[in-house]
C-alpha cells in the first residue's frame, strides 16, 4: 500500500496563517513569542508566525543549557537573521545556572529527569517573557510527537497556540523546504537537545518517516 503524506504547501501555509491570525484576534493579542532550538519544528513555527504577524510582532527566546547543542544555538541565530526578526525581539539566556540549582535538590536525577527539568525551565521563562511583553506563546509541537506522547508535560508541549500540531514531522519538513529555510536545519538529525548526543529516532527505535505512515493509517 502506497501512503501519500504530501501536502499542498501553499494551501497549508495559508490555512495555518489564518488560524494564527484568527486565534490571536479572538484572544485580543497581536504578537507572539516562541522558543527557538535550532530544530525544524520551531523553525517552521517561527516562519509561520512571521508570515502571519510580521517579523516585528514575533519575539524569540533562545535558551541554551551551557554548551549543550551549540550547533542548534548557531542555527537558531541564523534563522532569526533570515526571517529579519529585530534584535530587540531576541532574548538569549543560558538556563544552566537555574537548572543546576534544581538538580542539586536531588543529585541522583538521571538524564531523563534532567531533560524534563530543562524543558520545564525553558517554558517557565518563556511564559514569564510572554507576560512581560503582553504576547502569546507560539508552540512547536508536531502531530507525530503529539500522537506518540513524545514531549515533556508542562514543558515543550505547553503553549497558547500550536501552529503545526496538525502536521506530521515529514509534512513539517515539506513546509521547511517550501519556506527555503537553512539546509542545516532541514537536514539536521531530530533532537530535543536535552542531553549530549540525544536523538529522537534513537529513542524511538524507528524513524519519523516510519511513524508518520503508521500513524496516518491509524488516525486519519
């Protein structure tokens, strides 16, 4: 059986842009903030936010943990330049000090618990910045992650609006190519960036392409 997950990228973009505008309009907001990791999901979500609201109405939070995922940090900076987001809208904050303080409460925390703490600290800061700037939090979760439950509760799944939750990972990649995002972001190994060498597909034991086909047959 041939499974076709190709999308009409132009129509999909228009639909999501309208969704963002309508959701913010109903809530009485005109701006968003998004956490950028340098990964493809946050990159596409950010690009959609810029297309919907304009680059001056998108704030970006980049929250590295020390030297972890330095390439992701570099890719995130390249993306904001490509999207012409003003420097005044970019907040970069090293979350290692607050995370390490939390980890001191229980030195036996393993890498999964540490990863969850990192995700939750990032989201805590993001929502605080949203309050400061009177904006909504734009999420980055795709349909594959959502259906697999591959996220940190009250962490990377927390948001006010999710622009790509209706798209499988492979479809998010189609939009990334349509937007002509940096090849490094499009071709990068998918990772949540929660510990050194972490890879989504290594944790799964299967690829996103395989998961998307099965989930499509099961859910759609």
